[in-house]
C-alpha cells in the first residue's frame, strides 16, 4: 500500500515500540532498529523505500552522528535527529552534517508526528493516502479501503467520505456537505446528504459508526465506533 516508510533507530525498546505503534496507527509503515549498526544495515537494505529517518543520537554500537554521516554518503532522505541532549553545539554539528530537523527528549508523540509531516511535505515525499482507524482513502486512485480491502464506492460516496475524513472530529453541517460534495448551485435538499450517509455507512461496515450524527446539525467523522449512528 501507498504508505510513507519511516526508519526508526532508537535503542530504548519501550519508547521505540510505543512510537512505532503510534506512527503505524497514523498511517505510516515503520522499520525499527535498536542499535546503531543494525540501523545503518537496515538503512542500506531499505534505502530506496525509506522516506524519512528518525535517528537517536545516543546509540550503542555506533552513535547517531556517525550514522548520519554514512547516510549522507548514499542518500538525501530526510533525517530527524532525536536526543536527550539539547546543546547548541550538538544541534549545529548535526545540521552541518545534513540533519533536517531536531527533536529533544522527552517529547509528545503528537509533536513527533507534526515534525514528520512538515519534513515530508517540505521534501515532497508525503503520500496522498489518508488513514483513520480501519478506513483509508487514496485521492490519486479514488479508492476506499476497509481493513485494507478495497471497496466499491460511487464518486459522490468517495467525495463525502474524503470530505468528512479531511475534517475529522469537526461537526460538518448538512449545508456545508451539500456545498462541498454537490456544489453551490445544487437544487436538492439536505435529505440527499442523509441518504448518502446511510449508503456510505453500509459500505464501510462494520465501521459505519465512525460517522456520527449530530442531531439537528449534520455529521462528524470520529474514526472510532459509536453507539448512536443512525441518520
């Protein structure tokens, strides 16, 4: 599938596992290495598929600064350095050696995700595929996946799902959905939205409850199951 590949070189097992699971839940494929030599070897093996490298500086076997130098001999893949040390000297040294960004421990997982997205966007490597929970949409192919299985949708169903996912956790009014999916000059009424939502919920089953009704207003895509999912 069309996922960005992250090489995570981090020797703290618990942190590595937690970060990898978080990134995978957010649509990335993660390759993990727990020491410097393993990380460099993994980079050589997957050099042409890795989109970004998260590289800890303090590593057993071979430290991150040395790994960065070796990576730069072969690749311009974006590298985000991660360290518990926040000295200006260390940062300047690693930027001089080709680092693209710097994150200091301890960090929030969401902050790492923001840094990754910004770097991938800047490098022109960010894939178009968007995943929320068990649902994925691919704008370049107009495909929808449920549990990684492609499902058939009409163009309007695809546009509705994409619009709701793009505005995840935001309540979208029926009027705004009409304007976005059907256009400003559409002559129908808001019941058209309700009908399409019902069709879409059936197609993305058993995750139809990801789309929650907000009584008297519209719909919200939450990416998690809800008990009340009737239109």
